[in-house]
């Protein structure tokens, strides 16, 4: 049947009908609010912001997203995952600033293009290469032996060979390194969980053999575009309470001693280390209070260098700078000293982080660490404070 529309009224009705049909075939754009707050009192410059977005109902595969501030689109990275959608972007914040972003979503949403260059992970047969905006690159073996095999800029190498990498100390006293030959600690699987450009992530499944049992854990590595750090999240499921401590050993490339070390304790503890010397910051809880001390001296017999007192009573923040004339590695440990932790730095560049005690009968045991690789002077190269690494911006999502 052929119908001819002659009147303006009929044409208007047809137009409205077609708009209804097209509109019914797609989801109208919806909006939610993302509250981002700086809570530590630290000025943030180009800081990585990360949020996990979830909905009560399933988000359709064709749904697209864009981030807005004051009604203007902002470049951002949205990636669907099993839990919902992960969001990554960069922003600068004043101390204690609260900002409200809008997230628009629907299959008719047109997001801005993601920036180039950015982060990217290349997968090879036995290793990954993480590329950081044509500036920094990491090489990590799939068996995680030594953890960071190389960390390189066009001018500098931050690592030496023969790092022990991740290690576990069992309650019986045995210490095993992850990925070592015939080691009872081994990687059982690895995968890329997020590709850039704003953030890349890797995940490793790890098993530690203990008697007839296998203790599972996960190591999650995150690489943000706006900072040259890697965040390590190591989580163990240990219901039988077999693990005494967790640690990471890295052999940093230090050229021309003395090695310079800063520790975040009291206000600040700094020390030069000559050949054969070491410095150790310890923090722990005693009678419910945070306590700390710093040792320095020969590696086989370091002596007290600074101890907590009534004058210097501030708790140990859990960060360190390890420096030579050209390079600095900034290290931060989350929840440092909640039970018992240490950061040890040797003059030759070997650094060791160890969480030496856990709450007994705690099923979950965790170690979260950041390694930030920058050029000297650190005040210019880092463009951020070590405290800001361990204190991310707070995000609250309201769909």
C-alpha cells in the first residue's frame, strides 16, 4: 500500500513517528556524578584519578561514556570489566579541594578521543614491556623473577641485575623468592588487565607451596600515564596462618657513592652511605602506639641513628628516597608500621621492603608498595611528593 502525504500536518506526524522509532532503538543518554576529593592536604599536579563505576542493572555492551566538568568533555579512559566500568583520567587539585564531575553514558554518547601517546603493554613469549609515553619503559618477566628486570629512560637505567624480587618468609623460617629456580613460590598465570593510554595494569596469579598445601595470592601492577611509578598490590589468602612476612628486594643502579637516602620519619631523616654501609627504617606497634627507629652503619652491625623521642614523636610515614647524582627512586609503603615493617637501603643500591609481622589468624595478608623512578634533583624530577603516592584522591560514584 502506498500512502501519499500532502499536508504539513501529515509530514509532521511522520517525522515524530520516525523519531520515536529511532529513539526506541537506542538508550537515551543518562548521567551520574563522580565526587573527587583531595583529603591529605597535598597539592596535586596532573595526578592519576581512578574510579570503579558500578550499576544495579547490567550496562549494555554498546554503552559509551564520557567525562564532563562544568559541562565540558574531558579526555578519559573507560574500560569495561566484570564488575562494571573502570575510569582513569588526570587532574590537578588544590589541598582539600572537592570537585564534582559528571559521567554521561548511553549508546548515543560521543566521547572525546583518547590522547596520544600514552601507556601501552607489549606482550612477548616470556616477558612484558610497559611503555610510558615514549619516556620510560619497564621489562617484567612473566615468572616475575627479579620483579623489575629493567627500568629505562633514553639516558638512564635504574636497575641492576640479580634482584631477588618478591619473597615470602614462612613461619618455619624458610625464605623463598618468587620465580627462582625450583622455588616453591611460582607464578601460575599472568594477564594484561588494562591497556592505556591513561593507565595500564598487569595481574599475576601466585602460589606458594607449604607442606601439602598451596597458598594462593595475587600480584597486581598498575602504571599511570601521568607519573613514572608502578604500584604493587600483593594480596595473600592465608587462612592457615603460614606466612610470617612478605617482601620485595630490588637491586637499584647506583653510580658513584656516597648513596643518599631520605626516610619519612619524625620530620625527615637523611643520611649518606659509603661502601659497605646500610640504613634501615623500622616501624611497629607497641602497646597500641606507633614506634619507629632508624639504624645506620656497617651492613653486619648497623647502630642506632635516630630513634623516636618526645621531640621527634611523629610516626614513620613509610617512604624513602634512594639517590645518586642523576637518578632517584622514591618508595612508599601503605599502612607502614601498622604491625611491623622495614625499609632497608644498602650503599650499593640494594633495597629491601619487608612486612615482618601480621595480625595472627588474619586470613588476608597484604603488601602495597609504590616505586617512583625520577631524575635528580628529585624536587624537579618527581613533581609530586612521596606522601601523595600512598594517599590517592578519594572518589565516590553516584549513578
